[in-house]
């Protein structure tokens, strides 16, 4: 046989005939799931599931609480009221910081440390909502891929919606449900807006501010607001070539903290450095929190603050409900459009228009 008549070898990428693959999704399973989703468990069934530590029941209850559908309100309130006697047995920790400071990475390392100590950790992560599309990525479970697999951890991302302050509208109620489900450490991760963290500060026991080296000097540090609310400042990403910078930032922020007036809690805010990647300094953060709890529970500030928070959220709920009732009122809804046009055309001042609408509503 000559070389020219030799049969050319077949390509390594050539497809060979084989057996047909079975369907990857069972039609019976799909039908069963769809049928199950249509069945709405009662409030009593969800409460029983929550108290038994059932994560599915907890997730479904949180969805009801977060719902803006008026039909879900009564059921959600029944669940919350039933869970309330079993709540308030946790430590509530708020964690904030500018975007890019490493909040999610820090929380995963911190959460893994807590679960290793036998704690049950619930992470309520709040993602910013777009003012244009009104959507949120809700990608915190993707970032915390190790913690999400931990049987003693529960991660619930929520959209901030139109709420200011970096927390979702129903985060406060969600805390109650998680506590009733047996979680003894609640971590609330805010969107990190930097200037409007009052909301999260008013629902947690300990407020932790994450910083990174190079984010400002001492003058930046003493600016009123978020720094004044912090119970501890932790400079994250203190690893590699960044260790010296982080140590310098720690000294700067420590100086800044001493310029603030003393806290009513009797606690002196601390500064520290850590690396969420290597877990260096993570145990020390928890030690700081336990020391804070010891101080504030001894002088009763811890319990007084929770009473004040309950009162604050009662008033906030009244404000939210009044606003919702106002805009859903049929007469107001009808009058609102014509009033908006009058204001836009400078036929009436915004303040006079608001007064007319409010008077109409309260009549």
C-alpha cells in the first residue's frame, strides 16, 4: 500500500454513536414540587416548624414577613407574635463598612469561628436595591460558600428596597423568627452606605465597623456619625504587604475614638486589625464582643437598650403603616395625580398640596 492511499486517521473530536441519555429532570418530581409549592402551610404549622429548627419553615415565614401583599400581613403578624415568647435569647451584631472592605469574607470567617465554638449563627445580609430597575443581586450566599454549607449557620439575603439606613424593611421581625428557631448569634450585614446606619444600630446589641488601611486619616476618622455609633473598629485585610499600613490605621482610628464623648453604656470602643483570608485576629473580635456583653449586662445597659429599641420600632412601624395606608387610600390615589400635576406646573406649592391631601385623608 502506498503512503498516498493510506486511510486518514479520524479526529479525536469525532462523535461516536452511544446510548441515549435519560431525562435529567423527572417529570414526576417537577409535578410534585409544583404541587407542594401551591400548598400554603398555616401560620400554626410554620410556627411549629420554626420552633423545631426547621430551616424551610423559617425561610417561608421570613418570605411572608417580607411580603408587601396586604393578604400576608395578618398571617405574618400571627407568626411573629407566636415566636416572640421564644425570642430575645441571642446576641445581635451589626456589621457595616464601605463596599469593598470585605464584609462578606469577614462574616464567613467570623461565622465559621462561632460555629466551631458551638454557636448557631444566622446571617441576615442586606443587598442594595437599584433605584432604576429595583432589583438586587442577593449574592451573599455565593460569597460565603463555606459558611452556607455549615449545618449550624443560616444565611438569608434580602433586598433593601426603598429603606434607608442599609437594612431591609422587615429585618427587625426576621431577627425574632431566627431567635425562635434557636439561633443564638444574629449577624446583620448592611449595604455599607456609610452615612445612614442608624437603622441597624437601633436593632443590634453590638455595632462593628470594618475599615481598611488608607481609607482616611485621623481627621476623616473623627467625623460624626457612623464612627460615633461604633462599639469596635476592625481594620480588615491586615495581611501580606498591608500589615504595616493596617497597624498604622489602627493607631489613627484609636486616637480618633478618644475624641468622642463617653458612651452611656460605659463601654470604651476598641480598635483591632484582622485578616478575613487567614482568620488572623478573628477570635479576638469575638473576645471583644463577649467582654462588651459582660460590661453592659452587668450595668444593665444591655437590657435598657433593648427596651428602647422595642419602643423605637413600634413608632417606626406606625410611621410605615400610616404611610402605606395613605398611599393605598382610593380617594387619595385619585386626587394625588391631579395634585402632582398642579405642583409641577407651579399652580400650588408642594407644602400647600401636601396639607390639602393630608386634610382630605384624615377627614
